[in-house]
C-alpha cells in the first residue's frame, strides 16, 4: 500500500528515519547479547557459572511473571524470553546436580 504523499522526498525521509531507528535497535540488541556472552564466558572460566545460574533462574522466572501480569495476559517477546531463560537455567542446574551425585 502506497501512502498518498505527493512529495516523494518526504517519504524517503520517513523511510530513512525508520531504517536508522531499526539499525540503532539492532546494534543495541547485538551489544547486549555480546556483553551477556562475555559475562557467561568469564563466569565459566572462573567456575562460577553454576552458582550464577542458580541465582539468576528464580529472578528471571519472577521477572517473566511480573511482565505477564503487567501486560494483562498479552504475550510479549520479553516475558517469553525471560521464561525460556529461566527454564533453560533450571534445566542446566538440574543436569549439573545429577552429575554431582
């Protein structure tokens, strides 16, 4: 669907702003992911990854529950991501507990 704009330079400006906005959001997401990966590697090398996962899993679960309550039952990507993170950390913790026995 084309917008009824007679000035095509205005449309080009809007598209450029949207592209720049998308680029900034993508850069921030990549920076966060790289930072979290670096922290996970650092914790793993120091042997504290298991301890950190045991502490972070309940926090991620509570944050996901809080976001789902706040959004009135609507599904959003952040709460589902937090819930998935909590589940993965709990599985990781259970797997290490089985190996320790």
